[in-house]
């Protein structure tokens, strides 16, 4: 294995899965709790959790007793306007490619789950990872969602994908924005559910500039709000 490929794999382990690439016991235990460990999404119709108000006017909630029901209109299109302390960017969500992942992201955003949270892991040329209210890399909403991986070669700079622990169906709320070629070269193990269509060169690049090789941001990068736009 080449040094370059080994480095890419090491960086991927650091950025996308919380601790599951490590071999020590504490790392494995940490990874097992990432994204919450309670209920996997296997049948969203059986969930006792209600859809939040579509206009996002409900109270903020960051912990749930189970997975969400299907809250998306199959005939609608969805975008997410993300406001950060570095500016705004817009995500085009893809419910056709990843319906469960998109539904969960919209559900969480409408519950104001992501508001006033930080992007806890940023590696220049690779990814900006956000979506953990605890900012530890091990937090989640109290449920997990099924994998909806893309075909090989579908990741692009600007793609939005769901992080996981490395175990099947272990995604929760942590998502990442691919910001460089190393991120685009990731294996297709992470649900691809959208792309940045506005604000990448300004806002996302500014967010990425706070990254370090270790992944710990050099300054706080905050998500102030995410607003879902349905059309």
C-alpha cells in the first residue's frame, strides 16, 4: 500500500467515523455510541415520534425516543439554508437518492436540532463535519438511520453525506461537506443526500479555512440555524 493511500485512509478514519478506526477498547466503545444507540430506522411508519411543524416554529429538541415517521412530500423538492458564523450556504437535498437520510435531516432541522451547534471536525482538502450538539464526535439524536450509499465515484466537492461509526446503519445526525479531492475519493460507505448549490466558494471555504490536519478547528465554526425550504 502506498504512503499516499495509507495517509488518505488514516485521514478518512479521523474525519468520518468518530473513533471506530482505532484499535483500543476506549475507541471502540466511543464509536459504538456515536450518533446515538437506541432505535434503528427499520420501519419509520411505526414510529411514535411526530413530524415537526413544517415552518420550523416548534421548540428546539435535540433528543428523540425513536426514529421519525416519513415527513416528506414525495412530490416536493427540498433545500436547506444553512446560516453559520461565516455566512450562508444552500444545500439541495436529494430525497430520490436517499429518502430516509433526507427525511431525517429535514426532521431534525425543523426541530431546530442543528441550531447553535458547532462543526466539531474540519480537515482542509477533505471535509467539514457538523451535526453533533455535544461537539464530541459521539453525539446523536437518539436513533440511527439506514444506510443509503451511493455508487462508486458519486462523491464530488460540495457533496453532503452522512457520517457513521463504520457499523451498518449507524448514521444519526452528523453530516459532512466534502471540500477537497481526498473527500471525493472516499469509498461509497456514507449516504449521499445532497450538494451545496450556493455559498460554497465563500462560506464553506471560509469554514474549511479553520481546519487543521488533526481535525480540531482553530476557531469555533458555528451553525446558527438551518431552514428547510419546500417547493
